[in-house]
């Protein structure tokens, strides 16, 4: 029987064969990808992630299960900015320069949200604070506020001691701003708002509540930039159980049309991009970095956790490559 590690290596080879510059291998890679079903990889032993209770707008237990694995663990394979979301490349950029691509992504979203005129910025799902810090490099920005449900991320940001940088350990559901914002950014948070099993109508209602809140928090001349993974050609019922059970419990991706319907009448969508291939590249670089630092990672979180993350990163790269999932970037302005 083929081992789990060997199957993972073969899947890795398939995805890398589909990278730019490997066009001669793409056909064989596509055939092999169909033969090597992603579900062949064995599922690790059960853990607490399977027992988190769904909570409207995001479960604190589910968020902490993933993002509180260990700051030191994430620091091994994320780039120096500790940015844990899809990077941004232009055609002429070095595809292997992840730190530059991550800073470019931060600037992209800040520019889209009107940072040039902003005094007060909100980041919903702020991670370890890279966008907040980037926002504060603009001298006219007076406050940059981040929301997270991760204790590790909250403590990491709070330790910076910058009075202009404000972090709150709370859900967007409970957020009460001190002042209206000029710019709102949310990157990689919306995937945690809904739960598996929610009907399309329930998801749209939840997303609409999110957009309604953001609209109320924004100044009339403000803007919002949103980034989220979304379903592509894959149907929700065909989603891989391993991801939802062991990596991102109590999470559900949106359908693109659900976001547009939810925002209708509240925001005008002025730009919509699907940059799924950029997330394939991001996941590939994360995987390669994790493999390089594997021994250190195992020492921090253990063999089982590292194996799970290797599997998750390769499955994700394949999903973005194949179009099963997409990476949406939306620019929105409030309807007044």
C-alpha cells in the first residue's frame, strides 16, 4: 500500500508540474491529478477540532484551534511579515519573493480602501498585525484597529505598545467602534463567518449583516477592500472533509453570488478579481518553507500537526490550481 507521505509527495509533484515554465508536463500532471484523488490521503486521528460548536460570525474555539497552534511554528514558514493570506504578484515580479509579494498585497488592499485619505482604519480578522503596521506607515493615519478571536495574535499585537495600534479580541458581531472609519479591510476572515450546513439563504443573511455593519461603521466617503477564498467549480457538498474537520473547523466558504447578493444596496462593487493562481503560488512557497524547516516545526508542534499542515497546503495548492476554489478580491464603496 502506498504510504500517506508518498501520496503527498506525488500530489506535490503534480501541482509543481503545473507551475509556469513546466508546460510540457501539464498534460501528464492533469491526468495524474485525476488518478490521484485528494481524498486518498489518510485522515489523521480525531482531535478537538471536530467538537467545536458553530457560532454565528465565527467560533473562538475554532479560530484558536488553527491560529493559536504556535506563533513560533507559523514564523518558521510564513514570511518575515507574518502575513497568512494570499500574496499579490504582478506579471513582472519575482514569483519566489514572498515577502515582497505580501507587502504588495497589503498595499493593494490599503490603496483600494482609500488609505491615501484615511485617518482611521479597521482590519477585520487582523492576523498578527501586518496590515495594521503597514497602515501606520502612512503618517496621516491616526488609529489602526484590528479584530481577532485568536489569543496568540491578540497578545502578539498588544505587545507592540503603539498607542495608535488598537487590537480587540472580539468578533465583528460584537464590535462597537469608537469612531467611524475611513477604510475597512478584511482579508481571510469571511471564510470563518458561516458554518458547514448553513443554507444559502442563511449564509446570505449572515454576509448581509456583515456588510450592513461595515456600511454603518464607514464614513460616507470611505471604502472597503475584501479578500476571501470562495467556491469555484467545486460544489459545497464535494468539499474535502479533512480541511473542514482538522484544519478549519466550523468554517464555510462563500459562493461569489452570495457575496454580491448580500452587498446589494449597501455597497457598490467597483472591482472583483479572482486571483486563485496567486494563492496556488503562495501555498507552494509556504509548503516549501515548511519542508525546509520541518525538523524545527516537529519540535514545536509535533509530527502529526506538521503532517496535517503539509497535507493541507498541498491540497489547497491543488484546489486553487484546478479552479475548485477561487481567491476573490473585492473593492467596495458604500451606497449613499
